[in-house]
C-alpha cells in the first residue's frame, strides 16, 4: 500500500477490534529502506524530552507492520 507520509498525520488509529488508539502525531522512517517504520501517538519533541525514552517510545508508537488499511482512518492489527 503506497501513501504519502503527509497523508498519515492526524488520522485516527483503530484496531481491527474497534479500539481507538489515538491520532498520528508523527512518523518514523527507516532511512536505509525509505519506508515508514512506526506511527507516533505523541510528537517526537515530547518523546525526546522523556526521562524514559525507550519505554515512552514503546507506549506511544505503533509498528507500521501492524497497519492493515489506510483510508480516512488507519486500521491496525490487535496484536503488537
């Protein structure tokens, strides 16, 4: 599925089971492949100021591998 990175910002993220996870506040790219690696539920500036960056990143990001559909919202698998 090919979409512009800018199209992802602000979209609501829901699981296949219907649980709302939040809105896309940022996107992490894999610079080696040029592909999206994670969707961020908090903006990167806030995450970088965290005293526990690793745990906050895990809690506030969704692996793009979980994405099943991108339309007016993003649907992700229930399992991490």
